């Protein structure tokens, strides 16, 4: 299982690096294409893709760092770095989307003549590049990978909008459509970013994990032999894929060390089934429990 887990993360990092090279290379093409077509929308997408490229590169290095084993400095490991990366990526996406909305509003008031056929060709290229990158990252896990996916999905839908608008502009000079679609797409993406911000915030503030059923775990522990009571239950997340808990277990006062060792092994196995990676269990004798 450990080998498979390592292989999965190694594959995710390679896909992030591939997505970065695809985005950055196409970003250069966009800047040139935006100049040649006189399209502010494509120039804005080029600027946004540049931000995406930085975010993808940062995500790649943070994922590598997050896989380091725990040491004396970071006793819980480095997984939180992927959460920090997701936060920074979200900020970049928030700023980029806000800029696109601003540019779109300005362009509604003063639309410019563009080359719709050139926009159409660039739109097809954009869908192909971002679609392939999004596909390569679709198997990624974790909030950091999801935040990166929102970057790519925003680009994918943006280029889809460019294709639709440029197709219309070939026949009708309704230049305001580009701005309206850009605003709608940005608002949809911002909704997703908002949800991920809530997730990142809950992890950093050590909120009890939403997908960790405290009552169910307590009931399962109470059902074990030699368990009298469970209390002082606390839980938090290292990232959104691994949780930590600590709690006290009251046992009969006559319980011997061998029984405690066996009980702890049973509890650890039970917690693992709930995706709990770290746990601290304190045993108390029933006689001394108030």
C-alpha cells in the first residue's frame, strides 16, 4: 500500500509539472495571439494563464515538500504545505478572476473590433491544451490538487466561451457577448474557490473534520472489551486527506498492560478505517476517573 501511495503522489507531481509546461508555453502563444487579433479577452486570458503557470509551479514544489517525512522541526510532517499552496493558489485565482471581471465591465462600455477567426483558432488550441492538462490532473487528490483544477477549469470554460463568441462575431458584430460570458464564467469559478477557501480555513483553524464521525468512532470504541468510557475527544486535520484525534479511554482498574496493548491495537485499527492517520490515546483506570 505504501508503494502504491508513493507512486500515486509521484504521478500527481509529474502531472502538475506537465500542466505547468503546457500552460506556460501556451501563455506565450496567447500573448502573441492577443496582439495579432487585437483581442483584450485573449490578452486577459494570457495574463491569467501566466498566473496559472506560477500557481502550478508552486503547487508542484509544495507537493514535493509535503511528501517529506516528519522530523524534529515538523513532527507532523510537511503535509500542511500543500494546504498553504492551495490557499495561495486560491488568492491568485481570486485576483485573476476579479481582474477579468473588471476588464469585461470596461469592455462592455467601449467594445473594440477584433479578429474573430483568429480568436476561434486560439480558442480551439486553448480548449485542447487546458482540456488535456485538466484530464491529467483529474485523478489528483487533496485540496491543493482541486484548487489547481479550478485554475484549469476556468481556462477551459474561458476558451469555450471564446469559441462561442468568436463564432458569433464572424457573422454579427456583437462584441459585448465576450464580456458577458467572461463575467459569468468568472463568477462560477469564484463560487468554487469560495468553497475551497472554507475548506482550507477549517484545516488551518483546526476545526473538527466534517467527514469524521465522532459519535460513530466513540460508539465503536465503547463496544470494545474493557472499555468503560470515552471522553475528551478532539480531532483536527493535517490536510484534507489525513486526520488526527486524541481522547481518553477509561478501563477497569484491574486491567493489565498486556490487555491495554491489545486494546490500543484494536483502537488503532478502528481509527485507520476512518482515515485517521495520527492518534493519541490516554488510558485511565475506572477507580480514578471522576
